[in-house]
C-alpha cells in the first residue's frame, strides 16, 4: 500500500512543475493550499497582489482537482492564522498521513517556520529544493566563494553558457555578452505604444476582489483597475502578446520614463514568474526564438534574458548567500522616517508623484522608477532603510523578500556595504530629465539646485555627496564626482547644503 502524504503548495509555487507535486499520486496523496492571515498581513500588501495570489491559488486548486487530486483549500475568510495552523488541522483530519511534503520557500522567514515543523507537527517533513530556479543555492555559493566582488555580469555569462542561450558555436551572439548600452533611450513619443489586452476577471476573481476589498480596506491598490492574469494559460497569453507587440521596442526604451503610459513596452511578467504561473527558462527560450526568427533585435532579446537569467537568479543567490545578517545592514546609517507621501503619493515632485501613485494604485513600476526615482530619492534623503525595504515589499505585486531585499537594500539604497553595487546609484534631477518627460509637467526646474523652484533631487544629491565624503572617497568610481564637488567655491557648497537641509526639514 502506498504511504500517504500531505503536500503543501505555497502561494508562490503555483506550477505543475513544483517539485512537491511531481511525484504526488492522485487518489493517494492530499494537497493543501491555504490563504492564511500571517502571510497576508505581515506587511501592508498591495491589494492587487492579494487578489492575484488568492485567485491564482483558487484556480490552481481547481486545476489540481481536475487531475484527480483531493485538495484541502482554506480561504482567508475562514480565519486560519498561519501555515502551521493550516498543516496542523489538515493532518488532524487525515490520521493516515505520515508525511508532509513541501517545496522550499523562497523567503528566509518562511523557511524558518518550515524548519520547526518536524517537531511541531509530529510527522516527517520532506522539504524539496525548488529547482524551478535556474541556479541552485549551493551552485551560487560555489560561484561566490573566494570572490572579492559579486558582480552580476560574470555570473550572467556563466548562466548563458550553462543554458546555451544566445550562443553561436559557444560564443555570445553578435560577439558581445551585454548590449545594455543600446537600451537606455528616452521614449518621448518616438514609437506608438501598443494597447495591451485586458484580462477579464471571471467569477472566482470577482469574488476574490470583493473579499479583499472588504478585508483590507486600508491597503494600497485600486481594485477597479485589476487586470492581472490568474492562470498559466492567461499569463502565457500575456507573454505571447509581449513577444509579438512589445519585445521589439522593449530593449531600446526599457529605461524610459513617460507621462503617457506606466507600461511602455515592458513585459509585465515578473509577478507571474515569481508566483509560478510562468517558468523562467521557458520565457527566456521564447525570447531567444523571437530573436532567431528576426522578430526583435539582439539588444532587445539580450536585455530581457539578462533580467531573467542573470539578474533574477543573481539577486536570489545574493539573498541566500548573505541572509539573515544581510537584512540588518545599513551602510549610511539612514534613519529618517518615511514621509507620509510614500503611502498617498501626495508630493509636488512630478516624477516621484507619478511613480508612487502608480505603485500604490497598480502594484507596478518598472526598474528605473523603482531604482532611479523612488529609490534614488530614498537614498539621497537618508530614509530609514528598514522602512523603505518594508514599503517596497508591501507595495509591489511581484515583491517577495528574496527579490525585494537585494534590489532595495543593495541596489537602490547601497545599504549592503557594496555587496551588490560597485557604487551608489545616486543621481540628480538631470538624469530623470534625460530619461523621460515628467520634468515638463513639474513645478521644479531640473537645471536649478537652490531656490523655491529648484529640483529637490539636485541639492539632495550634493548633500548626499557632502555628508558621505569619507565613505565615497574610498570608491574609485566616485573620485571624479567628489573632485568636482570639492573644487566648487566653499560659499556655493555651503549654500547648496543649507538648501538641501531646508528640503529635508520639510520632509520631517
């Protein structure tokens, strides 16, 4: 007789390729999915994320039932406090079950919970590595061993070789590994933005929307604008659309900021990759095929694949290499309280207002909005590192700690002592003006540094350089910037610093 197993499917593992499901036996094993308070409430999750995950979980449960599995499903309104409680109650109802099987969580916090279960639950726990990621944790640790700097570019090249992506006879297509220099253009209405197809909510999703609206009235997220896919089929259709209509212009304008569109030519699939509705290798292979067929440039294909095969796997590797100590780092001792406008978007800085409002309403912003608008402001203003990281984790639909923490702490805030970035991603208003058209709608002038109409990014930038001269002076890449600051007239420097402090005082 087959031994019976309870298989727990976590909400960000909604894939039939989930290792915990591969050997599960219909009519023998029981599957458990649970919408629990602990996971739904540990930060103020955007309601788009809650609807996406709850609806996707319910649709996935129906798919599993259609394959002959017995599925225990616990909805949020049943009041299940935690995954531990959900497992305890399921096991109590299944006395014949002798084992719990689960795929390893992507988050350190949840892995600590799972680690306590053998003793707490009184059954053996079979915890399987999540091999849907393209670089195993042990593989990344081996790659990182004895390296003084963990630079993504070298990791990315190794991954390209491992998976044979964009290679011709073992060499990179076009003779170069990286075409990022071709992918930095501002958009400025040079190409028409294709209209994206909406995903029409079905009965399950409409029910989830109303439940989330009632249970989380104070969380960010305008649910009247919910448009996300909630099944693999829907997510694949969205990605197919991107490959046909967005990919050709994606690379060129991936850093652009635009008043006219929050999406531009981006793929909008990170939320589906991160919850299991799409698989990372499959989307990379589909983009490579588009390039081979002449549907997009090499720069566009390489730019997309670098983000998934390179960056996504790299940040996960850094997270598991350095946790839990990593989360406590704070290079610059940044402790300024998070301004209220981070939760309502009420600021007269146009670029920041647009990025914040979009993030709050839709749970989405592309990487330049996150890094060079919101993150750059937080870095320059010295906003509290822990609070900023918690905000990013709460606001974005694709945010899980393994991907959010390195991107926010390491890249946006340079708070990880330079583990990821070779220098802080600090910039003045001139960078933002170059990348988009927000400045034309803003009351501030990106050409001015002091005065009531001066762009706050400008004085805050130099204030950041001034107050961290000792640290930045040890970084060869910051030498020219520091030299330019120091050779300015002392009276001018003092005036800029005073004006920046006036700007900061208003935040408080």
